[in-house]
């Protein structure tokens, strides 16, 4: 495993220990690692201990900033993905409190005023702190100066999906713009029981499938390889920015970018290195380390990388039985990924699907066809001539 991968693991572990408040365990673990590195004269061990310390310090600094924001009282400047109006109860992200920069979640119960979605909102009211989230009761709101174009554009996409997909709009929202607020809990339970709950969120798999489809279209349009790669990365970056840059999608996009650059430069690199860079970039926002989506994305991808190594050692490929080898490789990948993510799923959802490896194996080709089709349908919804195409896509979603 490359040193960069071990460094990301050490930093993520330090973040987790720092947010967990286990100061003594962190100090003891890092101290033991440092002593081992000094005795063994291994600079790598000392460097990894330093990365763990850096992660713990970053977590502590973030927690102190959040505590400061929770104690600050004054006018709040925030941005919301939904419109604010009297009677609304909306969640958003605060940008400043009483003039001080504070990036913290905020929930607002609006009494007076209105602000369109994506517009900067100036909020006053009865402020209280619940954990790291601020709650404003009886809020008075008014528009600020700076609109957020991306946040304002997201509700328009949602309205387009609602009109195009009808009763299946909630599922389309989850698969395309990472909006699971209107998703039926019964659907979520069914997917969790089948071990397919990751399908309901914008994960690295979704982004990779969309990127592959876009690159194939670019190649079909006879773009040169370099132009096709650049166009694909640009479109994927725009798409991820529009949907709010969830950590799993960022991880996948960074991995795709690193892979494309290495391919253009004709440099062979370890897939563990791609994963380390892709998984490490979201950690620039330290709270990403605690997000279930990021954890499942990184662990699942690690399982797929490990399964590739195991497949090369365990599965023999013969010309006459190549399809069997491919099927065994796919089943092994699904099994390893399910085993790696299984404990995390059981911890968060209170259940563990025994059919997850087979279910994922069967669902993968469906998702591979469905996701780019849905993405194309999203792009074509403003065009009346594409209405029939959207109806066909809607039927596919219904069958899923």
C-alpha cells in the first residue's frame, strides 16, 4: 500500500479520535507509534503519527469553532435550498453570525418575511443551539445581497424532475440531485433489506457511470482522447457542483481526475494511490470524516480494489471459460465490498443483508444503464420534444 494511502488513513483516524473526544487514547496511540518509529529508526512511522496528530488537532479546532458559533448571538446570514416564507421550517447553512464567519447548520422557523431559494437571507429571532445545529424560532427574514446561483438552480432541477417523473420523482431526486427528503421510508427500508441502500444516494458509483457514459458519447462524437477526457471531467465537475458536492461524489470525481491525468501522462500508479487522493480531498472539510456516505464510499471502493488483487491471485482465466472467470471476479468484488461495509451498515441501520453480494451483482448492470439514462433525461426535460424519452425513463424507474 502506498505511503499516501497510509497517510490518509492516519489523518482520518486522527480526525475520528479528535471528534470522539478520546484525548487520552489519541495521545497514547500517537505516543506509542512515535516511540516505535524512533526505536526502529523508521521515519515513515513517525510521519504517520504526525498525520494522526494533525487530524486530531484539525478536529479539535473545528469543534472549538462550532462551540464559538453556538455561543454567538446576533443576526445570522445563511443560504437555504428552499424558499423562506411565514410558517416554513427549513434547514440551511449559516455563513456568518453577528458579522463573524461561522459555517454551521441552521434550522429556521419563519414568522415574518420571505426569501427566495438560493438568496442570502438575513435572520433574526430566538436563537438556541442543539448540538452543533442552530435553531431560530419566530424568525424574521429578509433578502441579503449575494445570491448563490448553484443553490438557487437546484430547486429548479427538482421541479423539472417532479413534472417529468410524477409519482417516481422522489426516487429520481435521490438518484440525480442527492435529495432524499421526500423519499418514502418504506422504499429506503426495502433497499436496506436488500443491501442496496447505497444506490439511493449519489455515490461514487453513480458518478463513475455518468462519467463513463459522457466519455463514450464524446468518443462517438469523434473527439480526440485528450479532448474527451477534459470534456468529461468538466461536465462531471459542473454536475457535482450543482448537486451540492456530496463527499462520495467528490471522492469519485477526484479519483477520475487523477486516473485521467495519469493516463494522459502515461504513468502507472497504484489504485490505492487514486483512492487515497480521492478519499483525502473531502477531508479538507474535517466533518466529512464522520459522514456515513463518505465512509461507505471509501470502504466500498477499498473493497473493490482489494478484490481485484484477490481475483488476480485466486481466479484463473482460460479462453474457453472466460465468462466464468468474469462472473467469479464480479461476485468476489461484490462479496468483499459487502463484507467491508457490512459492519458499518449494521451499526447505522441496525440490520445486515445476507443477500447483499448477490443483490449488488444483479443490480449493478441495471444501475449502469439506468443512471446515465436518468442523467440524460434530466438534461432533456426542458425540451418538449424529449417528453417521450422521459416517459420511457420513468417506466424504467418504476420497474426498478
